[in-house]
């Protein structure tokens, strides 16, 4: 295990208070965290990730009262969603107050906020105050779901990666905003549209790969392994075309082994989409380290979290 990885929350808090960036665990994916009040540390996050400055960061808080300080409006629908999904993997875009530095929001008038559902991270926020954190992957790469993944991406450049075990959810938070009276989904994620609509009624989705996309970070190519990766719903038919190549396969439920495959993984043999979400990035990391010629992945049923996972797979395989 990398010497950077530690369970010492106080040490991580001290580093953050001194203006450092540390790897942090959340229930969705690991992040690169900094105090929102330290502009140098925020700049360093962008540098480490090689992330365009136009792409704003999410602010993580531990108590709902902190929303008052960071925003100038907390609409009723947002309050309702917070009541049901916080702490948890729902990020809400709200009009920002002057106390949120423009460094974090890429000069936008809004700030993305969530209360994560991870005891280690919540304790860290209690010690440090609001923490800005993007996912802890270099720009366009697969998000990390273990401290080891973060250490592999950033063997130098971080003083510490706070270990909070494997991420329970395994894909990023769902991002919503409020346009007039409408709730708009900017990024599909680990809370399903169905669950959000059961609380708030119909929402508009501005995220889909084939449609218009509005979140600046929702570039079409994203979440990609280095290995050439193909999304196909006719795996059994095309597998022969890859004979002589080193192939890795990720299937949804099916465990029957395909011929000539170096490594085959099944996301959830019981067809549990929550389990599939928890596994998808970690399986992609595993296959990406095997020096394969191709990774072939089957799409999932396009409902609930299957839709969020398919969104990531389309971006991971976009040329
Ligand atoms: O689960 C997650 O959300 C993880 C963990 C670490 O919390 N974070 C994460 O951050 O996925 P990041 O930076 O990789 O993705 C955040 C997305 C980006 O697409 C960004 O453009 C969008 O949130 N975003 C941030 N602030 C925004 C704003 N004010 N308006 C619209 N989109 C915003
Ligand atoms: Mg990200």
C-alpha cells in the first residue's frame, strides 16, 4: 500500500487548514479536497487534475445551516430534495453568496453544493469547514473508488490520501439545478431520476450524451480508460472478430465465459443496479491495468442507475 494512504483524520484536517490538497473519501468517488477559503490550494487542484479553469468545483458541507452562508437563495424544491437525499449523493446548484470564492465556481453566479454521506469525510468537514473537491482523477480519466486508485494517479503531488475504504456508491453524485420553477438534471449519477421524481415530480434532463449538455464538465469524452474501450450490445456476435487480441470484458449479469477472453468480470449476477454502479469504475480500473488490446463492455438496462452507468459508458467509449 502506498505510504501516502492514511486513516488519520486530524492529520488530513491539519494539512487542509495549512493550505494543502489531500485525497478524500466520499460515498460516491474519491476527491481531491481543499478548503474553499484557500485560493492557492484551489488553483493547485486544477493544476494536478489538468482541469480547465472554466469547470467549477463542488463544495462539500456537513450541516444544512451552511447552505445559508454559501448561497443567496434556497428554493423550496431544493429544501425538499435536501430533506430526502442529504447526507447523500445529490449535488444542488444554487445562486452563490459573496462568501464563495470565484476561484471555485469558475466565476459563475452559482455554486454546486452537497452534504456527502461518509462518516470520515463529514468529520473532516467539521474540523476544516467547507471543502471543495472534484473527483480525484486526471482530466478525462476514470474516477477513483479506492485510496489506491488515487495513489496510482498521483504518486507524487499529494501529502496524504485519507483512506475511507471503497466507495459505497461507486459513481459520482447526481447534479440538479433550479431554472424558474423547474428542476433540471445536469448530470445523471448515483441517485436515480426515478427517486428524484418520486419526491419532486417531473424533472428535465439536460445531460444525455446525444443531446445538448450544459454542465461545463460534461464533455463527451470523459471517464475513459487508456485501453481502447468498446461499448457493444452484441458482445457474443462480435467477440470472434477479436481473436488473437488480448481482450477484457465487463458484462452486466451474464456469467457465461466467452471464448479467448483474458479477463471477464460480471457487474451483478443478480441484476442489482446498485451493485453494478459500485463495481463499474473499479472493474474498469482493474482491466485498464492488464495491458489489454481492447476492453469490451455491455450496456445495462436503461432505467434507474442503469441509465447513469450507461451515460458514463458512452462517455468512456466516445472517440
Ligand atoms: O460525487 C461527486 O460529485 C464527486 C465527489 C468528490 O463529491 N465530485 C465530482 O466532482 O464528481 P467533479 O468536479 O469531478 O464534477 C463536478 C461537476 C462538473 O461537471 C462541474 O462542471 C459541475 O459539477 N459543476 C460544478 N459547479 C457547477 C455549477 N455552479 N453549475 C453547473 N455545474 C457545476
Ligand atoms: Mg469528475
